[in-house]
């Protein structure tokens, strides 16, 4: 049990000026590290083979294992997920406009803008935080070629509704699945929906390959184009170029880390689930704080612990709660503030100047992502929850909302 802290006084930097700080900073997204002995054993095998890139045996093994876990025909490893999104868009032959959520990581839109497409920003569903299918159809124009949804926090988009819209308007459909490895919808693993899905294995993801990504699809022709485009467009025999391509090959060292991380996946999920349950028990019924719950009937990686702070109820803003936590070395984060339509290069683009996206803007003002993963202890979670509870209770006192 955490020792109660002193009665706090409020200032702009911290509420708990004399509270005991954590010895070390507690970060959102601190990497999960798999079995070091297995990792170094594989690294030595890689070095002995002198095969460091260009679809080596570890990369191929990593692709096969991901395809097995996700239940898909093809898993194509990439340098990172951003390049994966770009290559998928190229391979699908997209032109003009692509409808994307405004509440997502900037790479979702940047990947499209970078290759000359126009992201059309859609508001979010208030419960799932994903793209709202009810608003997608109104954004479709003669220039629209595709819809790209993001499975935020590992929660699946409404894949049935988006698929129906895509069929009705003859649009391609693909997903940014950066958060969603080892998650499911209707007991079906995320990975095989739409034309393709793109996963991230960046260091902050629950399974990481230092840096990397993978594209999954059940379309043989699309898989062939994606696989060739990631290696300069080469096809089959050496120096035979079939497509315009780039260099997005995953190096062997990343595949080594990815394979070793996959072996630790059950243990990592177990820790994440424990952390999530501890946070839920402490914060799940806190007035003015909505605890984002994952569907207990589905598979989930439990990597993301998300709360929404309603200032109208608590009397304290989300940003002030974040400052309180950061003053105590809990480096919780706002996500994904301020929203794509409020950041460059979109904010100064006339196409986005008058967008009214009320759910996105509310989420940008209320969401906090809390530290989780194998680097976080139960004691640290307990202290973090205690700090949030005290901040909220103190906010009510200041505003007379006891």
C-alpha cells in the first residue's frame, strides 16, 4: 500500500512539491527487452554467416512466424511501418484523396502526403477513438481512392462498416495497425482485413525489432508488388526491375530482435495484462476520469493504458495532471495532441483550415497515456495511480466540486 502523501498545494509546475519522487523516470513506451542470451546467440549466428541484409534467413523466419501468428498468407518485413504505408499506397495504385483519421499518429497522414496523395481528415468515434464510419461516407468525392483506418490502442476499427463503404464506392481499404499486433476482432486476428494492414515494431511497441514493420495481406498479387517495391522494384533474377521501388528492406539485426521478442510475447502480454488490471482497479471508477477498457472477449496485447480527464467534472485539466505526473518523474504523455488538423503541414493548408472535428479535439484535450510494459513495477503503478487520484481530488477542492 502506498503511503499517503501530504496535503498538496497547487502551482503551475507541480501539485505535490514535497512528495517523494521516483528514483528513476517512468516513461511511456520504454522498450520491452526479450531474452538476452537468445538474442546474443542469434546475433553471433548472424555475424558468423555474414548475411546482414537482403532477405536473410532471420528476416524470412520472422516473416513466416508473423504470418502464422496473424493467420495471413503473406507478411512482408519492412524497415519501418511508415515506409510500409507508403509502399502499400503505391502498390494499390492510389491517386487523389485518401480518407484517414485526424486522431492518429502523424505518420499515418505523412506517409500519404509524402508520395503526393491528399489525406482527408475524418473525426473519431468517441468510445473507440478510431475513425468514425458514420462520417466517412460524407467525405467521399470523385477524387477519393481509398480509406485508411488506424486500430488505435489495439482496438479494431469497425472493419465491417468500413468494408461496406469501400465496396459501395469502389474504394481500396487498408489499415495502420501499428498498435494492434496480437489483437483480434470477432476472434479473428487483426492482419487480414482490407487490402493490407501495416504493423509497427518500433522500440515503443510491445513487440519490437529495434525499428521495423511488417505488411500483411491475403492478396497474392499485392504481396508480390509490395515485396518487390521494398527492394528497389527488383523482380526475380538479379538486375530485373519490374516496378518503381525504394529501399525498405528489414536488416537481419532487426529480424533477430523481432524473432526473439516474439518468443517472449506470452510473458510480455501477461505483464501488460497485470499492469492494465492494476490501473483499472485504481482508476476505473474515479469520477471525471474515463478509463479506456479493452474488450475482454478479444485477444489483446494490453500495451496501452489510456485515460480521459474531464476537466468539467474534475476541476483540473489534462495538461495539469500531466505536469503533476512529470514533476514526480512519471513521464505520462498526451496522445495525439493537437490533432493532425492543428499541426503542420496541415494547419496552414486551406483544405484543413475550417475543419470542425469535435471528438478529435476533445480527445486531444483529455487523453493521457500511462506508463506500462515490462519496465514498470507494481509499486510504480500504485504510486502513479495515487498521484492521479490526489490530483483529481485536489482539482475538485479548488473548484468546489467535492
